[in-house]
């Protein structure tokens, strides 16, 4: 999968949780906001910062916490300078609560149905569509920034 495994150090250089075994983004659980299946090609060719909103019975759409995370991911992406072109952001909202929101044009928004992974987490997805790292709720954005910067430099994109 990777020609260089930057986080194989037993001391753990990464700030996120290294996902093992490595698996692709479960696109079979995703649809566009108009109900069409999401093509796995969406997750290939760029590094992806994927945020899955926690299901909350009282909230429809992206609440204040969600918007704050979307802003954080935008800042992490922009901080990559030239490398930001190699990074995209994806927001996953639970089915039935997703609403077309007024976000910037660079944010892709999908609905998730039976998402098999942790909700409320941010995932770093590699250019081939594999989930690489998970950042649990309450993570330090600087750690995500450092991990992404390291990966982009190793891939010759940062």
C-alpha cells in the first residue's frame, strides 16, 4: 500500500490512531444529498480529511460543533500551503439529518447510512482511498496538521 510507512516506529510518530488493518472508505454506506451512490473515485487522487458528524437526535444538519470542525479542517488544509491542492475535505452527515448547507465550494457533503466506523471522528484518507489515521473527538488539531504535513512531504506533495 505505502512505499514508505512513516509511522512504523514503535514509539509512534503519529498523533492520530493508525488504522490496522487498512481498509478503504466504505462508500457503499454513502450517498449524495440527492440520494445517488457515492463513487469510490471521490476518494482517489487526493488526501482526504473526512469528518463524520455524530448522530444527534436533537440536531438536523451541521450544528455549531460541526461547523467548528469544518472550519478547523479548512485551516489544516490551508496551512499546507502548496500542498493544500493535494487535500480535500469531506463531511459525512447521518442519513435523514443531512441538509444542503452553505459551506464553501471545496467541501463535499454526503449522507452516511449504517457507517461502520466511529462517528464524531476525523479520518485521514490516503490518495488511494484507504483510511490511514483516525482522530477521535477532542483531538488536538496541531497533531492532525503535523501528520498531514509529514505525509505530504513523504509523498512529494508538500
